[in-house]
């Protein structure tokens, strides 16, 4: 779940937004609203704001608001300041802290008296320290890598809440969901994990890219999902027919759609290129897995030079972990791409079928496409896409 680590380590991750909502309820009276409101006659309006500390000058700090202009926050000796750990929503677990402990980059919710010129006299501040956020993000990334699995949705069983995901051309995993599973859906115009919105099981469709986190069965064929993130993306495989570096775009003759497509790149697009040896290993894996008797878990066939485990990294009970493999591939620039280069791309569909915006481009894939002339197996192999999801975020 496109998704560098920088993409995931955004200023307001999804779980922080949930935390803010919960804390807002705890800090404010039940009848308080999120926008400034008038109290009893004679009193100033009260307001709440959420953001990141931009600067500090004595008892005044500038808060870079998530939803509006910067806010000047003034503190006093009576301001209540609390420190809450990431993931916590109960102020009973919060600990008091002093104004001197607040640092630039800290996240906070401020409640107080609204004043003129985007100023707020703080009565209560709930702080999430930047270091705590970083530690939480690191823990989440490691957990997604350890207990995550992803691929293309190949079957859906609404009755049992089961999603079958093709991890590679020959390996599938059943993702078991329940009422306790959290669902996220990538925005149609963003590959950032932070932009993903709360979703439902019913939104997921066959062909969607999906990544789940949870406990695996002993044989690795099932995962009991605690969290699922999905999105509709396009697989492109073929050769470059032209490069327009000035416009950050290339034209690719797509062997999957059997037509040319203009692929554009933005700041979040990842461009990587396989080394020849790695490409040969993956091509060997692709051929071996397609042969009769090789339909079991990948890894039974060992490519030359140390096997798939040495080249791509293997999971204990499954195929190569392409999420982690892709994270180790060197990045390239669009200027380094050339006409006739073979590429595989995961992209966001454009307004028409003739254009798309790249999430991840993988170059140096000539041996892989040769091993899969129609591109279908190669696309499935590349289904461990590198969106802004925590586990795939690297350069999540």
C-alpha cells in the first residue's frame, strides 16, 4: 500500500487524525464544536486547532495548522499542557509537561480563547512529541513488513469476508476480514498513505491492488487481517517509444492493453531500475513457477547464483518479498530512460485510457518480459506494488 518512507512519515498520518478526534472529545465539553463558538455573554469565543509547531519564541509559538493559516498561540502560567503517546486516545494516560519541553516539529491540539489576527490564547494543549511520532512510524513500518502481504485481488467472497490475493503468478493468499478489520481506500488522485480514507469491504473490486496486515496461518496461505488498504491502479508493461523529460512524461507501447499510453511522473512517482543479474533471477523464477510441477510456493526452484532467497529475499512461508526487494533497487531519473527500454509500471488511471500517472516504474525488465510474452505473469509478479503504504515505502 507509493505508498518512500518519507511519503508515509507525513505530518498527519491516519492514526494521528483518529487520535485528534478522540482527544478533542476528551478535552472539550460535549457541546463544544470544532469551529470557534460564542460562550456566555461577555466571554471571548473559544476555538480548537490542530497542527505542527513551526517556531517558538518564549511563551508564544506559531502553529502550522492542518486546515488553515498559521496560528499564533500564546501560553500562560495557567495553560494546561499534556503529553500523549501516539496511538493513545485516553487523557488518563497523558502526562503533564512544561512549555520548555515543546519543540519545533511537535504535533499538538490547542484549545483556548480565539483572538484577532489568527491568534489563540491557549487554555489546554495536548502534545504528541515528534520523536514519539517517529518511533511509532518506525514500529508500524516494521510491523507491516513482518506481518503484511499484498498483491492483486483475484476473488472476493462477501459471505465469508474473504479476499483472495495473487501475490505472484502462482502464489495466492486468502485475506480473512471481520467486523474488527480496519479498511482504508487510496484516494483516486493520490498514492499517499496519509491521503487514504476510511473504506469498506464492499469498495474492494477484483483487480484492485491490496495490502493487508495481520497474523498469518502456519502454512502462510491465510492472513487474519487487522488492517486492509486497497486501491484501483493500472498495470503497464512494454517498451518506451519516446521520452519527454521536459514534460516529465514517457510514451509506452503497453503489451497488456495492446496500445500506447502516455505515462506522466510527479514528485511522488518512484523510478527504479533492476540490475541485469537481478532481472535474470526474476525471469528464472517466473519461468520456473509456470512449469508443470512448479506451481507450489516459489522457492522450490532455485535460480543460479544463490537462489531466489539470495536475490530477492524470501518469506518463511511463501514467495519472494517483492516489497522489500523493490526497496533495495537503485532509483533513476527520467533523463536516464531511453527509447526501446523495457519497463513495468504501476500507475493511477488518467481521464482517458491513453494516459496515466506513474506510482512506480521499474526498468531493466527485458528478461522478465521475455519470460512472459503477454505481460500478464510479469504484471502479477510486480503486483507487490510500492505505494505509500507503510511496508512498501522506502526511498509507506
